[in-house]
């Protein structure tokens, strides 16, 4: 079980409060985590990754275990503490005013 | 008594305002989609309870929301806007080639007859259509493939397709306008297009009367006279009497012919409205006086409408999609400002009053006349 913390706007969109808990099949990576997240909450498709290219949107960042994982490759394994649910995977909107 | 529902898109959410036919007491709901940019909301002419909204954010991209109950509840529908084929390039601000990239939906235009069919004008400029209530979108690629696409360039606000006009007398005829490419017409329901910019003159492009490159800000049409079009261009207010084949200037005695919105009275096809703005670099009313100008002669002769509008220290703008008219017997005219006010006139512009004063910057205003 992987814990995901979404930013407020996306919690509202997905109608969730607090953390999201996901069962990810196979190896826990950004791609498998986001695939599972979008399968559970289809309204999030396109909000984190571009529909066409599959790339992370420029103003979306991924943090976990006090590290910035935004630039990690999509198929790189997530930290063990995230994969086991000990630590949450944080989806964060970049600080960009507005 | 019949009533009206006003759909307001703002920089930080959507608001729905309702009133009876007197248009004096307004029930306000919102913000819907708080914190998101709502470029446009519009109801289906075929089913007034069916609304579509364009919701976007610099962080999380584009969403399309749909309501089946007049804006009480909403559901996200499809948000995949994929250009057909390899999109190629358009011109960047400095004239260099720049790849086509989807950014947002500027304008939603529901079909006149089918609540599940809706058109979307997007940035970078293209026209999409959904025939399943917004679940899936397909580009009408003949527009972008018109042949001039590589010469289109963005206006200051981006390269958006912001105007979509469906001809009620001819299901095959569609008009669109793009900043800064110009106006285009299809006579075969969007499959093929031709530029309709003859007569436009724009000093900010190398050839002032080029086929494309004109920064059209808005077009309007009266449904009873679909061959007559009115246009607010970057500078100049224009008119066409031949479905866009040619244009002539009708700026007449306006204090400035720069502006964004233009609209037509619901019952008088030659009565039109604009909001003059000082200039392209000073986007506020001349002399700090917020004045709507009305022509009852289809242009050239304009009168200032000021009653109820601020006549000192007013430095707001009125954006291109932020003016609308209702179709009650005494035509109502509405507009919203970047200062967050939405004004209504229940007497065709003679007098105005604010419906709300302190919304976020208003991006769009639409009105539905309810039975």
C-alpha cells in the first residue's frame, strides 16, 4: 500500500479528504503509482501528466522522504519507505504565485 | 415571469447569478471550482440545464466541467485535446517558428440543436468538437491545416481561438476568429476553411492587409441576419455584409476604436455595443470613465452609455468574452470587468447597475434567458 498526498485542488477534484491509499501492482515507480492513481480517480488524468507525452506537468513536483523526486525517471523505483507505506508520496504544486 | 441565469467565469472560479425578469435582485452561487481559472461557461441553446465550463490552471492543466442541472452540480468530462497528426509550427512573437502546443480552452460553443455537441476553441489555436457531451474531443483539423497556419502568431494573451459563431440558418456554416491570425469561415461544418479578412488593415504586421495575421478580438452576429458580422479588432470596429467576404470600418465617432468585446441587441440587428479601451498598451477606459458605446445604425454613429457606470478613476478592462445579451422583451446587456464587477442593463444600455462588485477578475460573461 502506497500513501499519496494530493494538493488541495486535486483533492477537491477527486472528492477525497486526506491521504489516498493505493495498491500498486508490480514494482513501485512513479509511473505505476500514477497509473494506479489515475485508474482510481479518472478525473485526475491530464492534471499531473500530459495526456499525449505522459510527461510530468512543469508546475507539478513530487517529494518523498525529504527528497525532490521530480526529476527521477518514471520507471525508477520509489524509495523503499514509500513503497511500504511508511512515508507518503507528496504531489506538490510548484511555488509560482497566482 | 421568465428569468435569466448569468454565467460568470473569473480568474479564480465560476459564479452563477440568477434573477427574475426584472433583473434587479440577484441570487449568487459560487465560487464553483474555487481557485481555478474559468475562461468560459456556456449553456446549450437546446437544453438550458446543460452547461459546459472550461476550467484550467497553470499547475494542473485543462479540465472541462459539465452540468446537467443549470450549474447546481458539475462533473468533469473529457480533457484530452490532442492535435490531429503532427502539429508543426506557427510563428512566435519574433517571427521564428514555434511548435504548436495545447495550453487551454478559451471558448466553448454548444450546438444550437444538440446538447451533446459542443465546440471548443483552444490555445494554441485550433477548433475541437465533442459529440458525446464533452467526454471525447476531436480536432477539426482543416482549420489549422488551412495552409496559413505556419504564419499565425500569438497576440499578447496567447494564440487563442476565442470566437465561434454557428449560423442558425445554415448548419454547415461556422465562423471562428483567432488572435492573431484573423477570421475564418467554413461552409461544410468545419471540414474546410477559408480566411475572411479582406478589408482588415493592421499596421502591426509587415503587410497591413495580409490574408492572415490580424488580431481580431471578437466577432458577433445577430441570428436573424447571419450574413452580417461585426468585429472588434485590435484597433478598428469592422462590419461585413457578405458573411465575411469583405469588411469595412464602422468605428465612426468612437473615442478610441481599440477594445475587446462586441455584441448585438437581441431584437435589433443594427444595434451593437462596444467598450472602448484607451490603447493596446493602456487597457483601461479613456479618461477613467467606464462607457459602453451603442450604435443603433450598425456602426459609424455611436452614443456613450454612462448612467450607472463609474465616470471617474475607473481603470478596469472588459475582456472579449465578458459581454452578453439576454432575449427578454427589453433586451438586457451584461458585462464583467477585470476589477470584478458585473454590470447589467435591463433597458438595452440606457442605465446600468452592478450585480456584483467584488469578484475576482472577470474573464467571461454569458447569459441564458429562462422560460
